[in-house]
C-alpha cells in the first residue's frame, strides 16, 4: 500500500510515522522548506535551540505529543511558569485557584464566584453539551458578571475580534478543562521535535519532500490517486479546508468556518521585560493581546543570551496590522511596552522578527459538532484532517498527533 500525506505539520508527521511503522510506503509533501507547520520555528545565528514562530508549550496531560517526543528521542521538559494578567497598570498573577482568590481587581464576592464557576467547569468530564450556548451568554452566568467583564470578555474580544460573540461555550470549557499549572516544552524546541519525527519517518523508509507544494490531487478511474507522477492508494490532506478545495478542484463538504490570522512580533532584547512567562492583556483596545516572555520559560543561553519576548495577536482578514512593517509595529507597540515596564527602551531591542499565518485560529459557532466533517471522506482513499476537526478542543500539537495516528489506523483498516 502506498499513501501520500499532504502537509508536514504534526498531523501529517504523526500519520506518516504510524503508517511507516506498519510497513506502508509513504510520501509526505510539504510546501515549506521545513517541517512543523504552525508549530515550526527559526534558529537565528548563535542560537542553540529553535524558537517557534508562534509561542508554544504543551500541558502535562498532553499525552500524545509527549509520547511522540519520547518515541523520537526528544526530551519533554516540565516547567512551572507564572501566568498573569495586566490590568489597571498592574501585573497580577492569574493561574491558580489561590491567585483567583487574591485577584485584587475583583471584589471578594466576584473572586469567589469566578473561582467556583471555573472549578465547576473543570469538573465537567465532557462539556460538549455546552456547545448550544455562546460564551458571551453563558459564561457570565457561570462565573458571575463581574469576573466576566473584568477578565474574560476582554480576552474573548481581544482574541476573536469581530467573531467574539459567535464562539461557543464547549470551546471555552475545553480550554479550562485541559489547562494544567505546569507546562511542557521540548528540548531543542517544537521544530526539533518535528525534525526528529521526520528523521524517524525517513529512517524507516518513508520519503519526505520539502519545498514541494502539492498543486493538484487527481483520482483515476481505477480508484488510484495521482500527485505529480506518483500513484497512491490513498491520500491524507492536512491543510485548511479552503486549500483542500483548491487541491481537489472541487467543493468539499466542510463547514464554512471563520478563521483568524496569527501574528507575532518577536523581540530579541538585552533586558527582561516582565518576571512571568505569560501575561494576558486585560485592558481595552491594546495593539497586542498577549506578551509571552519565552526566556522566563526556557533559559536564554539557548538563544544567544537574548531575552525573547513575543507580542501576539489573532487578526481578521484585512486587519491593518497585517500590512504593517516591523518598524511600524514596533513604533505602535512601544508606548504600551513602557506601560508594562516603565524602564523599557527602544535601545534594548537587538532584533525584531514578525510572523504571520492565515487559518491560525478557527472560530467555533454554536452546535458545531453537528457540522464537523468526517476524517474519512465519502470518496474511497481520501482522508481530510486539520485543526478545525479536533473540536471541542482548541488547536494544539497534542490533538494534531492524536488525529494523525487515528487517520493512520483508519487507512490501515480501510485500505489494507
Ligand atoms: C499563535 C498560535 C499559538 C499556538 N500555541 C500552541 C501551543 O502552545 N501548544 C500547542 O500544542 N499548539 C499550539 N498551537 C497550535 C498548533 O500549532 C497547531 O494545532 C498544530 O501545529 C496544527 O498542526 P497541523 O499539522 O494540523 O496543521 P499545520 O501545522 O497547519 O500543518 C499543515 C502543513 O501543510 C502544509 N501545506 C499547506 N498547503 C500545502 C500544499 N499545497 N502542499 C504541501 N504542503 C502544504 C503547511 O505548510 C503546513 O506545514 C498554536 C497555534 C498558533 C497559531
């Protein structure tokens, strides 16, 4: 049996690895010059480890991606970072029941109500039934209006912009239920994990073609699939749905989801900006929604002794920031960086990197589970798997790996 995998992100990599382990002939096509997809990264001069284009960590309960790392010889590192919120010129810890109870921007009643509501959500074993409600209507009733307005409404609006009112409550439940206090990072970075997985695939006889965008996937009369000059028994496509349609040359049965772009401005700095790893911005109308000081999670010695700070955003198609130069972005962000740390100086900045990718965050509307596409398409031998299909869980490398392995099991069952 010979299978094509389109896309070298973690879904494609996990599927390809499972298939080669079962003796299947596999060719993986990736249009970029590296593997890893959205979880990939860069290595700058003098750096020992790669850094993700978009801040990445795993949770300690992300079993699938941790198992993959162990299998390919990449060490998972457990970290105990601090998460905070920036509100009314203060950075306040916000990552545990105790920190909620100490959160001075809420009244005592507001803190207790929010703490109880979040604890309740965490206790629900499967929150899919909540998908009939929108976060904006149900969350204030669960955690109290005060906590909703002071914290979560701002986060929702900052993350989903014009789509904030659409997002369903099962998505929110999954975010709360899945979170662990300790986080996991992979030695060498997520790019290292992708590379080592790729090496394992090729070491077992699989082929990986980088810089090889698939432009067309054709089905022959004899039921075989053609990509370029190669013939396959089956194809897995892991790109976002609009790209799948282009490759297959026809409309596929996929819900018409809204997506946001991901954008990060990465500052390589001489000085530390904040003491914590992750700081949500709980202010209205800031130009970025999160500040992630990666070198408060991972030692700066791996990045040429630079401090690494991400300023992250999710942006709708056509947003003005998507067209701004890195100089213009830094100028727009500088006054806000000074609000966070009054000593912040432009002279601290040694280098700036900007990354943008479309289809970075799907927006899940109410009752999405009724529309979600099947991994196994109605056409024999064609499989579709992308991050809009791990719902109600949010995108994540763990779910990409889990889905990739599940597709491999399906392919073996259907086609062998
Ligand atoms: C801002 C941000 C933060 C995130 N944070 C985390 C985190 O902390 N932890 C976590 O686990 N996950 C995180 N994620 C999510 C995680 O990166 C994704 O869920 C995961 O990488 C998706 O993997 P995938 O293989 O399904 O898709 P992708 O990574 O999108 O892979 C698809 C691949 O297909 C390739 N491709 C597309 N078209 C073609 C074509 N025509 N021919 C060949 N190849 C093609 C692409 O180049 C890409 O490599 C984050 C994502 C973003 C955007």
